[in-house]
């Protein structure tokens, strides 16, 4: 499961960096990091997770942990960035209905998948 946590960590760091750069433009440039590299790494991590983690779905708890982390951490970064006085430049903010609708739909789909896996596991035993 080290691969799982590595992928989650890299995704969260990249998403957080892009969100901070959205609220405080020039942050990545000051660090010498081109944003396209972060997008490329995110795409690579999504591909890697699709290839390696599909076989590990027998551990149901990860079916809940992943979406909760991928929603909670960026929302926390948005809240801290807004509290520090940042202004969103790409319409991704805590007041955006699309953010909350997307989060709810994502959690709902992962929850349905978790319930299906639980039922299948119960039938197999």
C-alpha cells in the first residue's frame, strides 16, 4: 500500500500547489515551478493509480479514504487561502456551487461503489 499513499500524497501536494497558485498568483513562478509540470504529474498519477490500484480494491476502506482526502484537503486549502486574503482567479472558491455539487456527487459515487463491494463480499462469504 506504499504505492497508494505515494500516489495520494503526490496528488494532494500538486492540487494544493495549484490551488495556492490560483489564490496567490505567481507563487509557483517564484518557486521556479511551471504549472504544466504539476498538471503532467497529476495526469501521470491518475494513470498510475488506474493501472496499479485497481487490483487492490479488496481493501474497502481505501474506497472511502481516497475520495474523502481528495475532497477534504483541497477544501481546507481553499479555506486557508481565503482566510489569508487570497482571491480566486478561476472561480474555484468555497462559495462556488459547482465545487459542492461535484464533491457531493463524487462522494455519492464512491459510496455506491463501497456498498456494492460490501454486498459482493457478503455474498462471497
